[in-house]
C-alpha cells in the first residue's frame, strides 16, 4: 500500500510564498500529530509523499474537511494567529493524512496543485 498526505491551501487569500509555505507546514505537522502512529511510520518509511493542492475559498476548505471526516481520514485545519498577512482566526490550510493514497485521492483527487 502507498501512503501520502495532502495539504489544501485557500487560493482566495493570495498568500505570499513564504506565508503559504508556513501554513502548509503547520497543516502537515498538525495532521501528522493527530494521525495513527502506525500509518505515520509506514508513510515515513516510504519517503513521506505529500502534495499541496488549492481550494477556492473557506467554504471549499470546510467542504473538504467534512469529506475527509466522512471518509475516516485524519485532518487538521489551520487558523492563523493574524500577526502578519491575514486577520486572526483566518482558516488558511487543511492537512489530510497521511493515509492510504487511494483513500485520499477519492476525496481530493479532482483538486489542482498550487
């Protein structure tokens, strides 16, 4: 079985590259910390495949969090502290997985890369 993690970033926020990278990192780490240790170990042994995808806005971000939850996938939504680019509490990113690549693709497979 192959494993991966996906990170969803809101396109409507037009985050600068550095801010986007930081939010993606927050989402990745947060999702890993909530995930099943066995899955994390297997994913790590395979090279920790991850893909960063874009969603249009907050509504779409929440839609994919709900779809991930319904599919039994671990997820972590990121709300920014608001010290730099966006207002405090702004939802910027969503980490999903790591988990079975096919299971994740059933939820996020139609999204485009950032």
